[in-house]
C-alpha cells in the first residue's frame, strides 16, 4: 500500500466521520480500509475517541501547522499531486503510527 495514500485517507477521516465526503470519496476510503488494516484501525480509534470525548475530530487537538496541512490534503482531490513540505508529510506519517 502506497504510504502517501494513507496520508490522504487519514486527512479525510474526520470528514468521513462527519459524513461530509462525496459518495465517490466514501467508496475510496472504504476500499482503502479493506486493503489497509492500519488505516482501518485508525478509523476505529478516531471513531471511539470521537464518541468518548464528543469532539469533532482528534485533528482539532493537533498543532496548528499540522492541522492546516491535513486540511490542505483533505481539500486536494484524491489522486492529484499534493503540495506539501516533506517534513510535514513525515510528521503526519508519524502521527499515523502514534
Ligand atoms: Zn492506509
């Protein structure tokens, strides 16, 4: 599984949780969950956390620069090149494993 794809999926998790994604994107996210246990795990983690603390999304607790980068990725159509600082991409990937 392409790791950048995981970053794109993670950026959309909170939109997915809030049912703000279009049908095409919902299908892409769900297909990714089927192929990628780590993102599916992340989804269930975010979902249970959301239920626990009644917050919109864990990303709201991320540092501002990270949150901004994730929102930028979330607004980039799936499959399009993402204009992102490689160091920020590393931080997001690290957050994936945290
Ligand atoms: Zn993934």
